[in-house]
């Protein structure tokens, strides 16, 4: 084998190529939120969602037949469905090439449409589901929500490991479809024996439906992580979920657009993950949560806090110093820096 042949990518083991190429085509984090209706609902879709990046990711399919065969299943790992038309196209592609259905592991539903249940039934290895609660159809005529009923039935048959629940900006939890979906999830969660993490990407308020959802989280046998937006006011939903003995941490984050950026020095990257960032430790909800030992222990294990301190300095002054001497602001700063570094400070003002 010549040196040129040994350096060719075709000589790499396909397992190694798969690991390398998966880093190039891995899907970015997505938000299943419909297009904003006004500037008040504008979402900042940064460069990962832009067309040039998609073109760069798809370029690997055109390098060679080997690259096409290796990378094509990677593009089906996560299906982000933003419309019923996309859902129809995905079903056609998967039915035409049935060998790709095992590659689908995560599905992001921006709404619930007809045949969403068909997709879940077809892709048997799906274990990560991201659901956006939408308004659905008007049920005043007395006809049930057929799409939501079929979707919940299909979802209950899957063994979900990671679950994300979002909400359309125009939908409320008191509407028929969101309420029905939450009830269906509350019934399915205890049956998912491998459920490890739940992300509640919406502000939950206390209601009979949300209480049933929290009760289901409290009995999930392998639940390790619950991520949630900080509730606007105190409610006992997370308190009820914290009674789950298998739960290891609860990650709270502020509403998108108001949280401290992850690159901020206040954020702890060892704790925070995803869009969540540091929150104020003096908020109404956190103040009340401190009264419940188990709940606050889980919050501390998974949440980064910002501590806002008063602009005061407490410093120990040696007994031989003239305590009656008024220190200038520059000398106070020097004194504080010296105490932090553990070196002596001259308070007399001389050299």
C-alpha cells in the first residue's frame, strides 16, 4: 500500500467515518414554534437555521457513494416537521425507502396533524419526542379531536426516553386540544419505563390537568431530569414531581429572551445545558421553594443562580492602624484587592 493510499479516506474504517461525519451533519437545536405573528413574538433564529448551513450539511451527500450511504441515515435521525406538507413528504420518503425508518430516533412536531400517528407507528425506534401544543380544530360541533386521539394512542405505544412539551403562542392550556394532550401524556408517562428526562418548555399553572401530569412524573420509574421554565407564581406542580425518588435534578430557566446568556460569567456551563441559563436566586418561586428541602435540593443540583449582592465591603483592619483615618476610594480598592490576595496593605498613605 502506498503512502497516498494509506492517507485516503476510503481506507478509514466506516465506524470511524460515521463518528466523524455525524459531527458534520448533526441537526441543530430547534424550536417547534410557528412563524411569529408580530414583532412581539419574534424568535431569534440564528445561523444554524439558515439556508447556507443546510446546503453545507447536504453537500456531504454529493461527495461520493460511500459518503452518501453513510450520511443519509444521519439526516433522518431527527425529523423536524413544521407543516402537514412536510409530514406527508417524510412519510412518502420513509415508505419508499423502508430501510431508513430505523434511523429515525427523534421527531419534533410543531403541531398535531393527520397521520402524525402513522409516522410514530412507522418509526419504531423513536425514543425522543418534542411536541408543540396547538389549538387544533374547533370542537364545538361535538366531533372529537381525531388527530389528537390517534396521536396519543400511537405515542403511548412507543417507549419514550426524552420528552419535550411546548406550547403555541396562541394556545392556552384551557383550550380543548392542549388539555386533551396533557391528559393523554399523563396516562402514558407511567407506562414509559425508560423515561429519563422531561422538558416542560412552557409555564405551567395549577389545574386538574397539570396536577395529573405532575402526579405522573412523580411515579415515572427512571426519571432523572426535569427541566422547566420558572413559574411566574408559586404552584405545587414541581413540588409534586420532586417526590419521585429517582429524580436527580430539576433545571429551571427563565423565559427565552430574558435569561442571562450562556456565555455570561454568571452561567455555570457544568450545570446549565441547552437554552437554560442562570436565574435570580431571589425570585418569588425560589424563595418559596427554599421551604421544601427535597425540591430545593433538586433545584440546586440542576440550576445556575445569579447572586446579586449589595455594594458593600466588609474588611478586617489591623489594630495598629489609625481607624479614624478616612480612606480614599482608591485606597479602599487597594485594601480589598490586598485582602483577596493575602498580602499586607499600607493604610498610612505613605510609601
